[in-house]
């Protein structure tokens, strides 16, 4: 396919950029929403919500940074912490 898709979680051979982390998030959002012609990258605007497309775009914009602890917990399959129980006030 042309153009070739960049590896999203690997550094480019010529510099320290990881995936598309050097692109503005708005540009990545457009690519996620509309796809990239002739690359096999489909449009996701009919599949993901606007919020989810922004989440993907911001995740890719920060691919060169370590993931936050909460994201690591989700990736490793640990269940989220239960919400704290607030005792009811006595009347």
C-alpha cells in the first residue's frame, strides 16, 4: 500500500519520534475519523464516538511518553478499583 503506515509504538529509524507522536492531535483525529486513502486504514467515524476518536488521537500523540498507571492497570487486565462506599447519614 502507499503510503506505508508508520509503526505506532516504535521509534522511527532516523529520529526519536514514536509513531505519529509528532503530528498535531487534530491531524491524527482527522485521519482516525476519515481514514487514509490507499493505506488500508479505514474511517472510524461510523464506529467510534467523537470522544473515543479524540481519546485515540491523544493516546497516539503521547505514544513517546510512558503510559499512566491507570492505563497500565487496564492493559494488564486488572479490574478497576471499586467505587468507595459512602455511609448514609442518620436522620
